[in-house]
C-alpha cells in the first residue's frame, strides 16, 4: 500500500495562528491521517477493485446551486478528480477511467463548449508542466475517443501528454473525451473490417503469384476481434462504475465493457465526491462481489 499523499488540512498561517491553535490543528491533522490509513488497511482485507470508472456528473449543477460563474463547477470538479486519483492510488487501484466529455456534449451552447475546450487545454497543459502528481503515482495517461473532433490546441495537448507518460508503469488513467460507446464500437468494427480486407488482399495477391494461401482468414468477426480494437484494449473491464449526482443512466459510457460492473449512483455532485464516498463505494462493491464473481464465472462457462 502506498503512503498517504493527501494533505488532510490546509497549510497553517504561522503569522496569525496561535501556538495552542497550531498544536490542536496538528493533532487533528495527524489523527485524520491515521484514520485515513486505518480505513484503507481495513478495506484491503476484502476484494479490492482493480479498475474504477467515474461518470463525473453534476459540475454545472454544483456551480448553479452556488451562483458561481460558468466553468467554476468544472474547475472544482478537476480538483475532485485529482484527489480521487490519489485516493485510488493509495488503495492500490490500478486503473481509473473517467467520462470527461461526451460527443453529444458538442450539441450544447457553443459558448459553453468553447469554455470547456479552453478549460481542458488549460488543465492538460497544467498536468504536463506541473508533473508532481503524475510523478508521484508514475501515472500513464490515455485519451479515449475521437480526438479529431477536438479543436487543434486541445488535441495537440492531449497527444503530447499521452506521449510524455507512455512509458510510466503505475496507475493507468484513461480520459474519455470526446467519447461515446456507440462511436467506440463502430470504430472497432471498422478497424476489424479494414484488417480483414488487408489480409484477404494479401492472400489473393499470394494466390496470383502462385503461392499457397495459409493465412486462414475468416469472414466472421468475433468478440475477441472487437476487444482488440476497443479503446480499452489491454485494460481490464471496470469493477465499479460510479455516476455521481444520483443519476442512474450510463449515458452511452463503456457499454461494451460494463456487463459485470457494479453500478453505483451516489447522491453527491461530482465536485462534492470525497474520500468517504469512495470508501463507501468500495464497501458496497465488496458486499456485492460474490454475486458479481458468480455471474462472471457462469458467463465464461457459457462461451
């Protein structure tokens, strides 16, 4: 288990803080950190998820309820995301995937879309330039989706960040943007068909040149073929899918990969999602684990 990376309390202003208050603050901070580690240790006695996927819902509502400016909720949401990444790392979760921007979001008001694109570019560049979090957890970052739909500055920033972390071997953090599962499946089918056409053309060329064709190319497309061409290839299916704000829809997110995932819809809006909510989510998963595992084994027997 990794050491604690989250500072439980803000830095103390030595000029204004009284000695007694400083001591009390330090004791509370130490106690909170101790309880934090104890909770993680207790959780580790049960089955721990390898992969957690988040639908980060409620950023706009968070800002609206608090009369904040446009985009402020998403900025708070980014802070919640970084905290959740570090919590998951402490819990030895190996894969984190987040639904950051749906292809359908392009239908929103153009000014809102433009503001979100600017925020994405800002935060991606921030991660690239200030690598303290990435280096601590040796994080590999992927972007899943049709990157050609992004404006060029955002696309280039995403490609640069992926390239710079490609060799990292720690937590794998996948950002779905711009993404939906329908597009992912269509893209996988297209790639498999293109692969088959290329093999058939190669086989035909070999026959024309008098060589025996031994490729054994089949026209049928299997589940394994599609798995190889999903954005998530090489990544285990999510053990838990968490959609904040109490919504119960998957909204076209990882439909191919979530057959046996434990779906949860906690009430907090995404910027409010905290360590205690993550602990509760894992406890709920551990409670459902025997049933989930039984279904997985049954499905494997039927293949």
